[in-house]
């Protein structure tokens, strides 16, 4: 036999290292930087407390429109001159939005970082926001959302979110808004949102070779002309669970797959069970080897992939499972997915499964945190959730120390199979009868 | 101008069975990337067997002689690693990044499926993964607007019989017809050490990797004759533009323009790479400035141009724009054609050239910023050009491209009488 049959064990473990973190306060703003010696590329990211959670109900999508409007010219130069200036450095202005923050970043060879941060600040702090440009950007954003909503998924996501959190709340509506909510925005609302949230200093996150970076100069550029300070972030929101499980059917005629979105509310980010909850989610739906992917993809062949996880922001969280399954097997796939969730809630996890989940999550802290972009993301977590410099090392220890009893208890406490909302987006004429015939719960047709 | 796009050490060793082992040591982080390039892709598939190379890739995760079904993923993820594989027309690559102490496990797993897949391959596994791949086809190509654009462009660009004529995902009919014996033969034909490059980058040394490679792969026999794919290097110009119009359930008209250019790795393709960035990367690009901003007929987020980095035949350059509300597909197509044609008549300025090169420079260092990005690049250069060290030449070659070369390349490969155009129109809604 030519192959070696015995599986090798691990070699000597290397000590875990997160890059050295440097923090400074400059001109009222915070700088949080990671030192990546020898790295040619650097990332700078300006983090503002201006996430979707700051948008008023009825103005969903304000942040997304403002993000695009930042590049339509500044008090210094017009849109074309701005694009040519920043792209000549090798970067675009990358903007991002989540429930807690607005982010604008640049990624360049390290010797160009100073110039890139100056341009980043110019767009974020002093955009022109000409009303005519803002209206055009708004219309383009509404069109872009319409394009996106032609894909399977966004409608199902919106229906799930509304059912979980209540459509009367901002967090019960899509993070980027809907095509209609964006189309209805007023140019002046965008300007007001900017003046309210975009000239507070915020935090500047930097990942790169700090021997070649002048942090004080970057901070001076990022925080120049800013006014105001932090604003109360609000307490975690109590979201009630539904008394009964139900199916909501979203019609997509002609669909060759059904899009599944299953979920219920879950704890916010600072909940003390954060680590066991994450591990329970990993065993159930987080890794390729998860219970859901094993059964629905590898055993049944119903899908290209299925995943489930707990996700959380500062004020709320949710458990959700998502997949696309072949139309003909929609009902059995749904029944079996709910069955795995219920089984995990009732019976917890095994040591064998947990061993994979904890090593995987811990190992990912070495394997996935390599590039400046990934390190900047890790620093962002520190800032948004007020975590210490050694957070990632401590997280690693907590992951590796979690035992079956803790993780099973988290699954028992935080999974709620009887309260799930089961959104199915597919060809209703072909799947309605099968779904109604399951005993999963009441079947409701979504009416747009 | 940097004199190297790869400022790390590179070594290549050839084992007696022909396996090339490429190592690049970097002790910055306690992780190693392991990457295998097999020199087999969908270009090797005969008629009636489209999609087989990719379906085969799935089977490589389903167990081998000493690895039980589902154990491969479990062992790598249980070691803290990330893993995946991809298939394209040129090649199939398998890769995992693991904490450095698990390097030996990763090499054992890769050797076991290189040398011992066939005894573990069952009809049940084939049937299951065939269903998974058919679901992949539905999810990526059939159930999304414009999802089949790539499937439509390839046969317009490459004639029947050409190795790039069909798409890697294959046809449903061929996937349904796939039988076990064909896959057993596929492995025996192509998954040989002398048809592969093993690359390891990260927290390890040349000596350690070569010794482990010898230990785990050394006894896998070479295969004497590995049949080449059909030769596709010469694709005669038709002299006739090819246009396909599709009426489908799409939210707006969209146009793709595509041309055959030069093979990836050639000087001509370096020029095309810079040309594509001038044409379609970023808000300063010609397409954005002319069609999204200037005439405002294109949606700003959906403007782009890129080369598809294929090495065994003239690689495609693709440009695409999507209509703003109220703009017809015809008007959009005319606007796109005009901007592409102007690459011949309106010289590229120094500012345009610098902008394109700056964006490409960042993209290059972004790939090089992770051990897995570097491992895949080294595997590519070793497989396709015989020497991993040539990876260092790509970035300097891009930076040396001149405006005159771009104008010459545009005149040579972007001729309107050899153009492929694909236009999507939304269905008329009642």
C-alpha cells in the first residue's frame, strides 16, 4: 500500500497572537490601531455612531443614500475630480452600514495612507450634498434596491424581520430600507442626517505597519473640524417571542428553488451567554459539518447549502437559518430543518460535535485574521462593543473552555423551535398544498 | 516601480513521482496555507461530459481510503482550518489554511484523496453530490436574473469543439448521465502527482514541507500518459459580430460586450488587464464617467469591465452595463459599443493610466496579504508557467504598460467585427 493509513496528530501548538493594539485620543476622537510589521498594504476605517438604528422610522435607507452622496463632490472638488484623486492612490472609498455603525474606509499601499485618509475625511466631513445630486443618488439607490429585490432572498428577509421585530419599529424594517422607502426620501433629510451624525469625531481604526504610519497625522485629518460627542446608545430591546410557529409564503412565480428563511429573536451582543450561544449555533448551522448542512445537503441532497446562526447587534439579536432548496422538496426540507432545530434545543450537543465547533471557532481567529482588512474588522468589534485590547485572546480561551453542559444549556435556553417564523419564498402554486399539509403551523400568504 | 511583486522566498522541489512542491516561508502569523493545483479543468471534458470536472471536485470531499465519508471537512474544521476547492475551465484547486501545528494533517488528507479516492467512491455518494451540484446550478445560474450570462457568452466566444466552448457547471442532461465508472477513470487519468503542484505558504520551512511531502505523497505512482485537453490557442476571427438577445424575467435591460484577447500570462494580456481597469474599474473609469455619470444611461453600481484570467486560449475581456429606468437596451448597447470603440481612437491619458495601475497595485497586494492568497498564486504560476518565481513579474509587467500599447491592443482585439454582444430585455409585464 502506498498511502500512510495513520492520521497524524498535531505538532507543537504555536502561541496565539493578536497584533499589538495601540490606542490614542486625538482632537476628541479615538484612534485604535494594530501593528502589522512588514505588511505593504494598510487599511484605515472611520467608524461613526450612525448605523441604520439611528434612522427614523419611515426614513429607512437614509444612511445608504448618504453613503453614495458623499462621493458626489465635496466643498473642495467635484465628483469626477474626487474619484480621480482617490483612485489615483489605488483605492475607492468603501462605505458600509450595519445596525450600530456607519463605516468609511480606504485600502492602499502603506506609503499612500496619509493622502487616502485626507480624502476619506474630505468626503465624510465636508461633502457638497447638492440637493439635485442627492435626489439623483436617491433615485439610483432605489433602482439598485429594485434590482437586488429581483433576486430571491431580500423579500423573504424583509418578511422575516418584520414578523420577528414588528414593522412599526426601525429594527423591524430592512437595514438598507426598501425600494419604496428609499424612493420616498427627501434630499433635505439626507443633509440633516449628515449634520446630526457625520460631524461627530467617532473612531479611526488603522491596520498596517505602524513603523511606516503617522497615527497623529491620520487622526488630525480624520477629526479635523468635528464637533459634538458620543450620544447615548440606548438599552437592549426586549423582543417578545411568538406564541405559535407559523409559515409565511412569499410568492415568486417560476422560481426553480424555494428560498427558506427561518428565525426567531435572540439575545443582544453583550449577553453573558455570547460564547456558548455562538458554539450552539455553530454545531447546528455554522460550519460545513453542521447538523443542518449534513442532513439537508449531504444526506438528502435538497440544497447546495444551508446555514444557521445567531447574530447580534448592541440592542437586539436573532437566530436565523437560510437556504435555497429545490422546489419539489420544499416541504420535506422545511420539516427536517425544523426537526434539527428542535432536536438541538431538546437534546443539546455532543462532545464530538462541540470539539469540532470550539477548535474551528478558535482556529479561525488565527486563520481568518490575516489581511489588514480583516484585522481592521476585528478592531471595529473592539470599538463598537467596548472590548479590551486582549479581547480576541480571551475569546479564544473562552471558546476552548466551553463544555457540553454550557453549550447544551445555551441551546435549550436560546433556541425556540415552537416560536419560529418560517418564511418560504417560492412558486406558491407549486408548493402551497405541500406546505399546508405539514403540521408545522398555520400557513399565511404574504400580501405585499 | 517595485522590482518584485513577491518579496518572500520561493523554493520548488520535484519529487521522484513528479509532484512539484512549492514552499514560501513566512513566520508572521502561526498559520499555513496548503494548496493543490491539479492541471485538469472543464477544458478537458469531451462532449456529453460537461460539468464532470466540477462534480468530481465535490466527490473529493466525500472520503478516501483512510478518511471516512464526511470526515475530511470535520478534520480540517476541527483543526481550526478553513477549506474549499474550485474548478474553472483551466484547472481544479483544493486548499485549506490551518493553524501551523496541523500542517501534517492537511498533507495527509490531501495525499489520501490524491492516491486513494477511487476505492471509497460509491454510487450513493455520486448520486448525492450530483443532486448538490444540480442545486448549485439552480441557485447560481437559473434562479437569479442574468444568472446565465456566462453560460451564453462562452459559446458565442468559442466555437464548438473549443475547450472553452462550454461552461464549467455543465448541462443538467450531462450531469444526469454521469456514471460511476467515468469518475473512477477521471481520477485515475488526471489526479496523478505529476499532474499536480503542492504549495505550502506560512509558518513552516522548506525542509519540513519537503520531508512531509515525501512521506505522504512520495509513494503515489506517477502516471505515464496524461491526455492533454484539445488545443484552443488559435481561434480564427469570424469577421462577423455575434449578437444574442434574450427576453427574460429581469428587472432592467443589461448589455455585455465580450472579446477574445490573449492568454493569461502573455505580454498582450498584461496590456488587456490594464486596459480593462481603464475601461471599467471604479468611478474614474471611462464606462462610469461616460455612461453612469455623463450620459446617465447606466446604473452606477453595475458598471464594469474585467478580463477572465484563463491561460490556455485567448482569454475573454468582458464589459457590462445595466440600464437606468427608461433607457432601452438598444440605446445602452450603442453607448457601450461607443466607449469600447473609443479605446482605439481616444488616447489613454497619463492620469487614466496611473489611476488604473494604482488600483491594480492595491488589488495585487491585497491578494498577497494572506498566506492563502499567496499559495494560490504560486500554485498557478508553477502549474501554468513551470516556475513559481515568475509570480514576481506580474505586477512590474502591469506597471510597465504604456498608453500606446493599450491603443494597439484595442485596435488588435476589440474590433467591432469580431465582437460578442449579449443583450437582456425585461419581459413585457401584463
